[in-house]
C-alpha cells in the first residue's frame, strides 16, 4: 500500500514559509518523541539551513523514556541541538523556549522572532497554548487542524509563530509512512486501518510484548502472529460481526486508538539503532 496525503494547503504553507523564514531569528522544530527520525520533514532541513534550530521531542508522556534518552544522546552525538518535553507541562515548554533564546544570536533592541515548525499532529498548537497560558490555537488528535500561520506575543520581547503542519509529498520508505500513519500524523482517510494495525501489531510484539500482556491480560501469551493478536483483541473488545466473526476493521481501529492514546503503555515506534547508517 502507498500512502499519499498532501492537502492543498500544505503546498501553500511551504511557499509561505520560504518567504517568511528570512524574517525570523530561530526555529523550534517539533518532533514526535515516539518517532523523532520519521517525524522530521526534510523540507525543514533545507528551509532552516541558515537559522538556529532546536529539535523539540514532544509527547514524552507517550514515549518510552529509555528510548527518549537514547534519542537525545543520538542528536548530541551528531551535534544537533535537541530537548525533550511534554507539551502540556509549562516547565518543560519554557525550558525549551529559554534554551532556544539563549542559543540564538539576535539584535536585542528588537523582538526575537521564533517560528514553530513540524509535521501535523506533533503538538505544535498545544505548545503555543502552554506558552501563552491560554487557548489561542486549536488542538486535537486530528492532523492539519492549524491551517494558517498565527503570531503570538510572549513576555521578554518575543514573538512566536505557529505554522500549519507540513508533510513531504512523497514519503519514503514505506515503513516511514506506516509509522506516521500509526502516530496520527496522516489523516485516517488516507490509509487502510487493517494494514496499519498489522504493522503496529508486529512492532508491539517485537518490542513491547510485556506491555501487551499488561494491557490485554485476557491473553495467556502474546501471539507471534500480528493477525492473531488483532483477532484476540477484537474478540475481547466485542469487535464482532454477525455469527461471531471478527470485525477486523473495528479491531484494527481499537488497537490503533489505544496505542495512540498511550493506553498500552509508553511506547517508542523507532530507536536510534534503526538508523545507524542514516544521516540525521
């Protein structure tokens, strides 16, 4: 299956960012802490090559804390500024902002302009709301809620710009597209839930079988077969058609929803070891 999801406003956003990037002093690139490599858009690398950029691994409340530490070490090893935060925690968010401010060269006689960039559903608007102390940006688990850039004035002579999430028009390799779909960065209408659930189930069996046992205690053992895992979850959750036949669509949706919400546990979808031969 090929996943393609690039709404028209994303192209408009790319063109706008190319025009606006010269007027900002620094960039906060918001990544999903569960998949810091796959949630980075290569377009941002090109856009920000002459700007200070801080990679912010958000949603640490959902990610495996041990893997998050390894990711921070990975970025440090490659001399890439990075911090990890939970976007609803003010102390976390202001720590990231202050780190960015300290490391940014600027004319202190004028406002410091910081742009917030990232793919959809990484929590950019949540971070902006936390910084402002009030709800000024729409948030939710649906990707592409923010459609237009939004400027917000902060204390200490800082302006911060929230921008719509942007994905690459073509997402390669296929596994990266699957990871993004599992995380919720791609609209649910763009993929087959059953195929994505099989991908997620295989990952969970391989890396987090102990969490599967804790969440789905009705299982005596975790099956090696992803299809069987989905069947067991579907049967236990009442995802059945007439005659007691498993409704694979509903069972798949159940697994993905619980994974995204953190109900299975704190889970990272990828590790630095997966990208030992890749350039960050």
